């Protein structure tokens, strides 16, 4: 799963520390989150659960993992 630094971006799109990113889970259903972005290109974290699919915004590299602040995303494919 390792990639050479010059073939992939060393920093995730959301700018979150990789070790922290690995620990993040959807606060609602505890599924893993994946990096995404909104229409304006702002980083977001989307729940990977097909039955949940909430999308969390990221403020200055700090993910806002609050169900009340999340928005329902489109159905996410695997
Ligand atoms: Zn979820």
C-alpha cells in the first residue's frame, strides 16, 4: 500500500495528518471516512457507509465530525 512520494500527493486532499486520518470515523455510524471535496473544491470527509453517507466539512485542516453539522451526501459508490 506504500507509494513513492513522487507518484502521489504526500498530503491528503483534506490536509489532515495521515495518522489522524486513519483514526477518524463517522460519529454517526462509525464507518470509515474518505477524502472528497465539494463543488467549490473545499475538502470534505464523506462517510463510506452506503446507508449513512454523511459528508463532513473540514475547516483549515480540522475535520468537523459533528452529525449536526454534517450534510447528507449523494449515495456513495464503493
Ligand atoms: Zn456514517
